[in-house]
C-alpha cells in the first residue's frame, strides 16, 4: 500500500513539474511573440513617420514654389505694366488676378520689407 502511495506521489510530482514547466514555456513563448510584435510595430511606426515627414516636406516645397512663382509673376507683370510709383492697391489687384490661376489660395499673399501685407 505504501509503495502504491509513493508511486502516486511521484506521478503527481512529475505531473505538477510538467505543468509548471509547460506554463513557463507558454509564458516564455508568449513573451517572445509579444516582443517580436512590439519590434514590428516600432519599425512600422518609424516608417510611417518617415513617409509622413517626406510627404509634408514635398507638400511644403511645392507650396512655397507655387507661392514664389505667383509673386514673381505678379511683380514682373506689375513692373511691366506700371511705369508709375508703387501702389499697394494696384499690386493687391495684380495678386488677385494671379490668385485665379492658383490651386492654393493661401499662396497669394505678399509682404514688403516693412511688414505690410498684400492679400489677393
């Protein structure tokens, strides 16, 4: 009887050890998979930020180029058609005419070196 009891206790201990080992193994695998998932999410976030930065940079570059071209065109046309002294009202009207051909309406704003704004 005592030998059977010893056998059951030994079997019980082996089963408990196997369960604990299995639980530790499952926790280890879960931790590894979570770490890998975190690393992948971090990499995706970095790529997304890089793409967003590049997109914003391109948008701003085009926006400033369009603004510069519109202001250059308005200044050139204003100087060509106007032999008189500079008039803020006339230049604003010229910017207004250039604004019609602009896709970005906010691009049609100019300022003098004194800080006066001309808006179309």
